[in-house]
């Protein structure tokens, strides 16, 4: 008796920052139940191969074979051994990096926020469609088993009845004053601010928990932002659904860290709280039904690694099946979220130089 080999995907990585280190370590981690063999074929820095080599030595010291290193993204895009490019560069560079990878005929997984705004996203997605390549926003939290199970409980099983209100906060205490002006966290050209970096998770949780695919309506957006040197250090968003009265209160901040429990979902028949190290990395939730035990029913989901491999496996499956987009993170949802964030910034005042 033989078993079919696992599908294999050869990755090219551009960007050598923190998010790239997490992604590369996670998809190459030995797992008891792998769904795909992920090979990191090449890694590129925009400045030097020494920087790329240092990244490998620090984060992937035992990886074999050792990835090829390039000192330009264009060289990586031209590598015939690279099937899909992971883009882990700052938000403000995503549009051009996506377009360059697409022009080279590569499939693309691009970190969130996908681009600075919805107009840029539409341009990138149009280019991918014309070239016939797969492209997806790397909103990894959507692919976690916890997220999928929570949606089932809310929208199919109606575990807490009709969802009425949702509160979600993602705050990280960042000492922005100590950072150089060209830091991606301070430079408006790079999409700096809490909204695109972490607020996008709060908005995503709001949409996932307040809405089901059936009978979805567009919410009214009411938003405010606190700006410092032109970037938002805090964003507060209210999503209001007129036909049902549902509300989502979604916030982000770079001044205060959110406690472990970051999400509260209130329904007509109970409440669900979700917790984890951050709103991007949930690890469990508790269902409190009306009239039931005060301790509630606990659901824990501990991934074999950090959990980035779920989205990577999904990319591999889509590409193997000849798909050009993911059903879990479809193109229309990427554009829709950016349209919501555009409206938040229109009301709150944060602007990027590229939009002027």
C-alpha cells in the first residue's frame, strides 16, 4: 500500500522583517500532520545578500537545503525555481512588489494590509487576473481552525442565538518616539499607523462575527482617529447594520496593550469571549449560554506552530487545483475591507502621501 506524496510548493520570500521570520519559521517547522511540503527556495533583501544571509542564520539555521539569497527583489522574481512569492515588506510597498511579481508570472501571497487603499488593491487584482496567477492577502487569522469553528457556532449552529453586538480591540504598546523617522511604524509613506497594521484585525473580527454570507448588508461606518505627526495612534470604529440594529465596536491603539481577552460577542442567547496573545493569534474561546454554568463551555485550539502554515497550506491547495483566489480570503473581501478602512481614514483624518 502506498500513499500519495504531499503537494510541494516552492516559495520566494521578499522582506526580512519580523513577519517574514514568523512565516518562514512556521511553514518549515516539522509537523506531525503536514498538509503540504513548503520549500523556501530563495530569500531576497532590497539591499544586500549579507542581510539575507543574516536572516537565514538567525531564523532558519537548520533549514536544508539553504535558500538562495538575492540582493534585489527583481532577481528573485526572475528565478524559475520560485513558484509563489511571499511579500512581507511594509504596506506602502505592497502594490509595486505585487505588480512586479505578477509581471514575472509568479503567484503571490501578500501580507495585510494588502495595499494602502482599495484603489491600489483593485489595480493589483486586475493585473493578477490578466496574467492568470493566484494572489491572496495574507490575513492568516481567517484560516485558523478556531476562526472557522467560531463562525460555524455563530452562524450555522446559532450557539448564542442572534448576534447583537461585538467588541474587539487590538492594542500594542509601541514606543514610537524612540523609532527613526523612516521606521515603517512612523513613516506615512509606508502606511504607518494603528489602522492598517493592527486595526485591520479588529475590523476583520467584526465582519466575521457580525455577518454571515446569507443576507449580508453593508454597515454604516462611524469612525474617529487620534493623530500624531500625521499617523493614527488610535482608531475607533462603529459598524452599524440598520436592518437588524447589530453593532460592532472595533478599536486599535499603539499606546496600550490589549488584555488577553480581546473579543466579546453578545447574542440573544449568550455571550462568547475570545482570547489569545493578540487579536491576530487567538488560542481559545468560551461560550456562556443563558442559564448555563457560569464557567461556560471552553474551546481550545493550540496550533502545531504559530499557525501561519494554515494559510500557506490553503495557497498550495488553491494553486494545485488551478484556482486564482481563495474562498476563505476572496478578492472581493480584500477590496471590501480596504474600502471600510478608506472610510475610517476619510472620517478620522489619516492620509498617505501617495493619495495626495
